[in-house]
């Protein structure tokens, strides 16, 4: 079973995404902040990370760059409501960028592409 780590501070949206991905057969673990993210990645050893960008006290793009120092090959999809971050040079460290929507078709398609399923 493919393990997905999902970091998003919007609890209701995070739970919606996680429920739908579980129905698709993924093992999903959710966190509301990247505060302890590097430790969680080491503990959980996920196959992919879904990462929001805006958090109350953290920046997902800064977290992504720290992540790449030790986890270069971990597939990461930036999953944000803010389209403008797609143009941020820091976002190129991700494997994909998906704008949030209630329709998760695009997200699931990108997950399959990035995971080479």
C-alpha cells in the first residue's frame, strides 16, 4: 500500500482529501504543520508528500528546501490554494504543483504520474 504524508493546516480540507485518498487505497497520514515534518518523514518513511505552502507559522516552500537536503528522491506535490506560488522559484524543488479544488481528479492524476503508476 502506498503511504502518503499530507501536511495541511486546514483541518476540514485535509480530512476531505485524506478520506478520498483512503477510498482510492492509499495509506494517508495527515499533519497540520511541517513543524516536526522532517522527523515525521524519517519516522513514517512515506512514498509521497502532499505539502501545502501557507501555514500560520511556517512556509511550505522553505520546508521543501530543507527536506531536499536529506530526502532528495521523495516525491513531493505542492498542493496549494494559491496559484501564484507556482511561479515562485522555490517551487521547482517539487515534482508537481496542484491547485486545491474540491474535485481531486487532477491531484490523483498527478499522484499517479509522479509515482509512475
